[in-house]
C-alpha cells in the first residue's frame, strides 16, 4: 500500500466510529498522492501520519441550569489540531449532532483552510451538543458561561483563538467573551466574531458569505463569466447564507432559494435587498423559521426538504449553486440533477456540503467546483484580521477590511488554480487547495524536527 493509503487505513482502524473524520481525511489524503513522490522529505519525517493526529483533543462536562431550575449536562469539545504555522484557530459549533467525529473533521479541514488564507493561523475546532434553538437568552447565557468555565484554561490570544460556527453567533460570542474577561481579568483577543463595541472587526459577520461569492466570481472569470443575470441557489438561512445573498444581489445575480433545518423556500422572483433584510431580522433577532418567509412573500415552501432535494424533485434550473447550510447536504442524486439542469458552478460556503459522490459528478462534468476549505476561508481570514487589529489596538474601516478580504480571496483562488496547474490538473480546485494548504504546513512541521 502507498503511504497515503496506509494513513487512511490507520485512521479508520484507530477510530472506527468517526465517519465524518474518515471522509475528510480520505478526501484530502488522496489528493496529496502527487506530493509523496515530489517530497520524499515529507515521507521520511512521516508528516502525513502526524497531520491526521490532533496535537490534543479535550472533552469536558458542561453543567448548567435551565429556566425551571433543572440541572442539565452537555458535552464540550475543543480539538487543537495543528499549530505549525500559528495559534490554533477555528470555530465553536453548538448543535445536537456535534460529536468528536464532527469536530475532528472540521478541525482537520481548518488546518489547510487557515494555511490558504496567507495568515499565520493553525487549525482547531470545538463546540458542544447543546442546542440553542428554543432556549431563552438566560439559558443560552448560562450554558455559554458554563462552557467557558472549562474552555478558558485551554485557550489564549497566542495559544488558541476560537470563533463562531453553526449555532454560535454574536449573542453566544458575547456571553462567552464576557465570562472569559470576568474570570481571567483581561481584555484580550481570545475570541473572534466579537461585537464592535468590544474588539470586533467590521465585515466579520459578512466575511464568509462575501468571501464565498468573491471566490465563485474568480472561478467564473476563468471562463469569462460573472454573476450578472445568473440564477443562483443558496441553501441555509444563517450567517453564511444571509451575506452570500447580499453579495450576489450586489453583483447582479438573482437568488431563488434558502432553507433551514425544517423547510426550503423557493422564490422565483428573487430574494432582493428588502427580502434579505427580512431574513436577517427573522433569523438573527426573532429566531423564527424560514417558512415564515413564504407566508410573507408568497414564495413556495417545501417542509422537511433541503434546497437540493427540492431542486432535484421540481427540476428547477440554476446556473450557480452555493451550499451554505451543513455537511453532506448535496447527495450524488442531487448533484446529478443540478448538472442535468444546467448548473456550471458550485462554490461551498459550508464545510463539506457535497458528498464524495457529488464531488465526483461535479468534477466529471467539468463544473467549476470550489471546495469549502478554499471558498469559505474568508470567514477565518477576517477573524485573522480581527486578531491583527486587536494586537495593534486599532480599528480598520469597512472598506479597508473588505478590500483585504477581496485580495485574500483572490490570492486563495490563485494559489489553488496555479497549484492544480503545476501538478498537471488544471481546474481541479480540490487538489489545488489541498496541496497548496498542505505544503506550507508540512514545510513548517519539517523545520521543527520531531515535536
Ligand atoms: P448558522 O447556524 O448561522 O446557519 C446554519 C443554517 O443552516 C441555519 O439556517 C440552519 O437551520 C441550516 N441548517 C443546519 N442544518 C441543516 C440541515 N440539516 N438541513 C437544512 N438546513 C440546515 O451557521 P453558519 O451560517 O455560520 O454556518 C453554515 C455553514 O458554513 C457550516 O457548515 C459552517 O461550518 C460553515 N462555515 C461558517 C463560517 C462562519 O464564519 N460562520 C466560516 C466557514 C464555514 P436552522 O435555522 O433551522 O438552524
């Protein structure tokens, strides 16, 4: 067996109950095969096997009290995966599906993503199986404080800097940062995604969605195309989806879909600026369901289906697909339907939203396919810019941060494109992203010797 296949087999054997982690490792590792021949020094130092083993993984008990006085217990996680090129960095996810496999898959992807951003950040991820949905603000606050009561000992501005992810937005970051500040008695850049009043960065809320669209625009430009007049499907209705809609609108495209975990809405007239503002209010303030959009704007609502199932079942034509909800949301059948209906560009705002079968279909059909770790890197890149501003004790303007984000997304695109070309696989953004991200981390690991 090859070095790569050995590593994949060992990961599966060592942790047989971690399917999402296996999927992420396998997807990355097979594309690194050409580096084995080109870099015997990586093989000699066993970089491949060292890369898939986290530096450390912490799990902990999170006891908290609900509004009725009942004592509840959730499980907390922080996986510090790799800090070869900078402090561990990656979001916190609060969702009932969270387990070690999910956190390890996300943390592993984060190593290469952060490397691609051009900024000095290592990879990590964390979270809890706590579900903020349906909880009062008081319950969310008490949970966040209990979570931070343990997490604080593992993080620090030069050690590990968590951020938001699914279920962790401005409210949760505020509660966690407030508690960290209280128990450490220090005001420091230990979390990103902070509010503007206490060390946040302009454009951070918009960054992942905007960056996703910037990356898609770069891919389209390689074929002389742009967003103007194009029909775009977006999934999710959270942070990434909301700002992806806003940027697509700014670039002249028409977004026709959104979903949450309960329903999909299709609005053939397009989700314009006013409707987009309504979605922000609905999801971020009222914490309502996307089905309410259908009532208000006479869109069609499909209960218990995601966007890609609806597109397949209804035969809806779209030019561009931006999955921005969650992992494995596009099945092979969904991908085949997208291609059949004329979709030629898929850019992943979410992490690993396409199954391996879907990715193969996109690539076999020459769809411009951008993997999450490159496409959605704008979020963590802007978190990196937030860390820089915290260290400088300065606040950059909206325009300055947005320009830096745009330049970073262009340079990530260029790195992926040129790396794929250099390895004889022009247009293969998966291979390009993985090898470009990996090479930098591997060289740093090599420089340290065996540590
Ligand atoms: P949010 O929690 O803000 O939004 C997630 C949205 O997806 C919600 O509308 C949620 O529905 C919906 N959703 C979740 N699971 C499903 C499902 N199984 N089927 C249909 N819809 C679902 O999270 P984000 O927008 O922050 O994150 C979305 C994706 O982007 C994730 O994969 C995340 O890892 C990735 N990402 C996020 C970054 C960021 O900066 N926020 C950075 C890089 C990647 P509901 O409203 O019902 O919960």
